[in-house]
C-alpha cells in the first residue's frame, strides 16, 4: 500500500516554485542527454557570410578613422610574437547556447579547468543534471571571489547577463535547472519570457487536488540572482598554461582598452559595479590559441537611438553614450536591465586594434577587420548565428 503523505508538524509549507524545480530536476535525471545537447535554432538561421551577421565599418559613413590602426598606441607584443595568419577564421566556431563565467580570482588555471579540484567548473562537468537547451560553454575567470564567503563563488550567466551568488559545488544542479535551463539562449528571441509557474503547471496538467498529495518540498535554493550592471563585456583569453601568447596578450590588451575607455567614462574595474560601462574579464581557453589574442564582446540590447550628437564618439547617439555611463535620458539606470543581443568573437587582436574595437565594435556592433579577425558569434535581433 502506498503510504500517505506526511502531515507531521515538521513538514514545511507547500512551495510551488520548489515543487516545479524538483519536477524539472527529476525530468532531467530521467531523460537521457549528452554533455553537448543539440542547439535549438528555431526561428534562427546561419548567416550566409560575415557581412550578413555583423556590419563592416565603412569610411563613407564611419569616417576615415575606421581605416587606420591607433597611432598613439605604445604597447607592443613581444618581438617573437607569431600566430597563424593564413587560415580562414569565420564560420569555424562551434556553436553554444549559454555561457557561464565563473569567478575564481585567478587569471591562469590548470590545463583543463574542469580538473580544478573543488571548483564550480569541475562540479558542472561531473553534475548528473545536464543542460537541456543546448551546449553550455563554461569559462573560469578572474572575477573576484566574494569577500564575505570564500566557500562560495559568483558566476555570470550569458546571454541573460545574470549574476548568481552563493554558488557552490553542491548546488550546481539548482544552477542548471533553475537558471541555465529556464533562461534565454543565444538562439532565443529577445522577447523570450521567463517560464512562469502558472504556465508550467498548466503544461503539466497539475490540479489543486494533485497539489494536496505532493510531499513537502526540499529547502529553497540558496542561489541569489541579480542583473549584471555592465552594458558590455569584453572577455580575453589569458590562460598561459594552454598557450603563452594568451598569458602575454591579455594584460597588454586590457591596459590599452582601459586607455581608450577611461576618457569616455566607460571603464569598469573588477570591483566597479556602477551601472553601464564595460567590464573586462580574463577567461580560460576558448579554442584557437594559434589565433591569439581571442576576444569575445557581449553587447546588451541598446536603448532606442536618438539624434546623433556632435559630442558622441564617431556617430554614437546621445542615448547610447548616456547608456554607457549608466543613465538613460529619463534618468533611470541603463546598465541594470537587458540581455545580450550580440556576441562578436574576434581573434588575431593586437594592441593597435583596441581603439577602433572600442569605437566601432563595442559601441556600435560593427567589425573593422572581418576578413582577418572575425571568428563568429550571434545576433539575436537579426536572428542569425555563424554556425
């Protein structure tokens, strides 16, 4: 005989959110899945060429500056710097659906970050619950560890631009079920609504009578979510254990990027959480170190453009410039809301490229040297990907 549900005084009040999380978790455990499930691209298509995905700068509209590298750059790569200059870049990036950036407080790691003992990267790799909405790319980063609790860490989930706190190896299954699986992906429309409890209950055909028979739920997750305050992210591979050039190039590029971002009021260091601006993080190996330096630029959906200002840098609008500094024209914080609308993945980046990367790629979503530098990415407004 099936035992009746417990009604002891120790039973916790019913919580629909926890129950649905348990149902999703159970579903994931019972449903076969590989470590890299198929990426759903419903409504999205592969860009026929690089220029269809991201616009290329044009001197007729962007000015002659787009044709020239930075003339004031004093930072140089080592004299013996040598990379692959012959292989075609565009279209060879393996597609991904979500990207998890893990705070470690370090800029270099063991060769395979999933082998970092006791790390979130190891826990995600070994977790019995796998993403159900496509490939999860995971990167260790130099984001600082929480000062108040060194037993947990913080992760940044993209494209949702969500910071998750109190992450430990023991709750990565909650992270995957409640945030990765239910959140937006690189190939979901920007209007993608979060899964509501009511719609989930309706889809499962759970009635009030059914709810009365549900046992007391597990304790609520300790994860805390909040929006990432930055308007843009620049991710630089810094893992010298994989390739010395990555360890050499990342600090040099950060210095040069900072030099161009500071006058615009856009630079944010690792502890600066003012709304808007550009966060620059070192991350672990993303592939293709023979094309160093690798740079990934994530851009939030921009506010609606207003009239062009003569004071705005190279055609950027007043609204956009205000957004970079964290304030929209109506005075509200601009950097707090929004998902990534684009990720532009560049390679073969040199210090003298940084000025135009800030001016055109970061601020306007354009590519200056697509034939030489563009590896791939996505644009959720155009519903195009490179894979």
